[in-house]
C-alpha cells in the first residue's frame, strides 16, 4: 500500500467509525487517536483504525507500507472507502486512488 493509500484508508475508517478523531488544522486536519487508546473495549472498526494508524506512524517516511488484512478487515475497509466516496464529489485523482484500493481489497 502506498503512503497515500494508507492515509486514505485511515481517514476513511475514522470518518465512518469516529469522525471526532479528525480535528481541523491549517489546510487539512490532525488525527487524534488518544480517545481510542484510552478506551478499554474497542469495536472491530476501532481496532482497525488503530492498526492502520500504527503502521502509518511506525514508518512515516516510507514510500510503501505492508498491511496484512484478514478478509473481514479488507471488507470493512472497502465498505468505509465506498461510504466516504459516495458522501460527496471528489477530484478525479482521489476517486482513482479510492477505486483502485477498493478493487484490490475485494
């Protein structure tokens, strides 16, 4: 997964799971997963958010990331990407990235 794809995956999962973890900042937003880290019982979606965040944080300067998803995680991520894609109009390159990632997750 490229850095862009991993970031897209993380943001999509957050948007459908806990949008309050995204805080407006400058031209974009910051991700704050501390509420999840403080939580005892996590849903499967919340655990996936933390996994994706951990992979992205561990090697922030890497061009590509290895994320081994079980079928249920891949399905959850593809669903989240689809929901985010359908929520508004996106630039063509964003749609292409989202759709390519969704195709690989199926």
